C-alpha cells in the first residue's frame, strides 16, 4: 500500500469517526469510556478479534466485487502460518466426532487445479483453536493438504465446536457484544485458505446445514452458498466442499 493510499484511507476514517462524534454529541466521559475500552481490548490481546468481528466481512464483500469464484469469507484471528502438511489426517484432540472433509478445486473455466495447497483449520469440540492455548499446540486441528492430479483433496478431521464471543470466553470484546445486544455465539464452521501459483488466494469458511446460530452470527459471515449438508459414509460424517479459484 502506498503512502498516498494510506493517507487517503486514514483521513477518511478519521473524518467519518468525527462525523459520528458530532452527530451524537458524544460527551467527554463517553469518549474516555470508549478510549479506555480500546486500551483494555489491546491489553487483553483481543484487538484482532474485535476488528475482525466488526469489519472483516465488509472487506470480504468488497473483495467479491472483483471475483467470480468461491465466496471470499472472514479469515478470523485464529489463522496461523506454519501448520503441518498432512497426507490423510489432521491430528485431533478431545472427545471428537470424526469428519471427512473432501472436495475438488477448479479454475473459473472448470479446469481442475493439481498441487494446490489448502490450509484447513477449525475449533476443537470445546470451541478452542490450537496455537492459542498453552496445552494446545499448532499441530492439532489444523493442517495443509494438497490436491491430486484431478484437483481433489481429502483429509480426516473432526466436527468443530461452536464458541462464544462473549464474556464467557472473552473480556472487552465480549462485553461490547453483550452491550450491543448481539447473540454472541459463532456457528460451527471450518476455515479454508487455498493457494495455487497463478491464482488469487482464497480464504473462506464452510458451515453446517441445520446448525445453531446460522441466522444470527455475530460476525455476519454466514451465507447460503457456504452452508453445506453433510452425508454419512461408513459411519463417518462427510463434508464435501468444492472451491473455484480466480486467475491472478
């Protein structure tokens, strides 16, 4: 991003905030309350969570104005570089329900994309993400898989848990969610980030048809085309998710 574009965007953000302050005649005590809430959010390490909850999907919607492929969706604050590459199965923990995740990756012209790399990550059955808890290292509940010659990928995983963005799990961010009167639970979902040389990187999510909180997600990131019915094969729940990547 150039310095000129930084100045353009920051100047507009500042003026938009000033307009809101003027419109609502915000008092000094109200301003300071918001100021200290942001300081507490930063101190708690939740700034990424707060910003993503409020603005990430808006940027994803803008991204889709120049894409024809699969819907771009919230990455969230729990993506980590360096997840292990796996062949058949992601390392799991807890009393989990097995889930086979599979699909095909194609270009917008329908051509299968071989050797594409897909980051897959999801919460454990209790709604926690690996790499963010002392006893939950990064090699669990996340991994990279590659597509075969026909663009297919497949990996054994587990059904993710729902989790709250409330004071039950979080501090200042949860407090704000409750003050706004929002339902605070995220529906169960699986995250994906697909990459292939010559194509635009795709970040998206997959939700489960019939799951809880689909109609009132606090992040506003649930869409019909990202919500999937699952099937049963040999006693295992199966989630089929195909992706279409846009050429770079």
